């Protein structure tokens, strides 16, 4: 004879288990991600290449939405934590924030390249054709339609050789006037129309993008699906290493993190402690950390791995050269 109570209990337990295993909560697990060697991801033409004997590693933070069972597992792992979905995606628009994260990564690659080329070559005096989009201004005509890495080659039929041409053409354009842009997007010709309108924090007449003179030779950096601006320092070190004779790594595995701007300043990032753990997992003997993040590492045991504070790209180069200082 069947026992209805036992059957009902079994169904209830099974339902609870399935729910705990499959239903996604509005929470994410966040912790150390994989470290990635930067130099194999950098390609260029027209210059010698000097691959290092060691490795320069960009560090990442991993995150994924959790089920109730996964949330319990996260609590048992010392290097992982739970954060709310609203903390990770403040606007609630996941697709938009992911797109912005990728744009931040693309901008970091452009800024890193600018810093290195300014140091090693006559760039921007000697440059390629066109104006390279570096960033956009929120809520302006170009926002969400122009992206870092796009190259403006003509505006309203006028050829664009450099950023000076962009400034001249846009200065003469009237407010609200449609402006036809010809773009080089990953080697393909695209067209778009923008207008100068009051926008940005000071409500100036803008299309809403910042551009640099195109680089003097083709350079590409593959960041895969990793977003955010925090790999800027390591992209700069990787490109510098490849373009210069000698070997900054000296056979070592060197990891690091930090934003970089056009002046070479290294800025703070999120998840610094997770990235230190990621560097340890990668076998790094040196970790380059933004000076502004050092306070967050107080009391953290990094074992044999040295943590070096850097405020600028020049600081990082000095620290890695023979006789460099560590702190």
C-alpha cells in the first residue's frame, strides 16, 4: 500500500533540492580569476619583436550568479564572497554595463599604447592616417555609437588625417547640423551620423568623443571577454617589453594590475586582494600594485611574492629593471 505522506514528502524534498540547485539568486560569487599572460595577446607590424623569457601576467576577478547551494559553497571558501546584483550592476541594465566594461578595456589598451609609443618613438609627431577614438562623453551624440578603437577617416566628405582635422571640421559645424562620419571599424568601412549638441557635464556643444592621432603602425591587443580598465598597466608593460631589446622579466613571472591614463599615471582598481591571490595562484614572484590600493593590502600574507607599489608607468619600469627598488 502506498503512503501518501511519504510520497508528498519526497516530492517536497525533491522540489526544494531542485530549486536550491537551479534557481538563480540576485547575488553573485566574486573571487580570484585566472591570470593571463599579456605578451602573446599583443600583435603589431613594422617593428622588431623581443619576446621575454619570463611572463607578464594581468590578473582578473571572476564572478558568477549563484543558486542557493552555490551561495552556501561560497561561504565556505575563504577567498570568495557574495555581493548583491545591484552592487555589481548599479543601473540594473546588465547588457549596457557589460558593453561599458568592454569599452573601458578598449580604452585602457589605447591609453597603454599611447604611453609606450610616446616614450619609445616620435609619435604623435609621426602618426598614421585618421583620428583614433579614445573615449566618449556620456549622453552625447557619439555615446554608445562610437567606441574606443574606431578610426574617423572623414567627416562630411572632408578627409581626416589627424585630430587637428577633427577639431577644425567640428568647430565650423552648426548646432544640430547632421554630420556624416566615415569610420574604419576593425578594417571595415562604416558610416554614421552625429550632431553637435549641448551635452556633457558642462553642456558644451559637442559630438562627444575624444580622439588621438592614429598610431604609426598597426597594433592589436586581444583581451577576449575580459572587461574593465584595470589591465592598462600590464598592457603597457607588455608592449614596452616586446618593442625593446633586453628582458624586463629576467625569466620571472611578474603579475600586476592598475589603470593607466595618457600621462602614465597608474590608478586604483577594484578587487585588489582577489588579484593578489590570482597572482599567487599563477606562481608570480612579483606583484605590481597601484599605490592608491596599498592600504587595502595591509595585513595580507603574500608569502614569498613581493608586492611593489607603483604610481606611474615609469615607477613600474624602474622596479623591474636590475637594481630596481621594491616596497
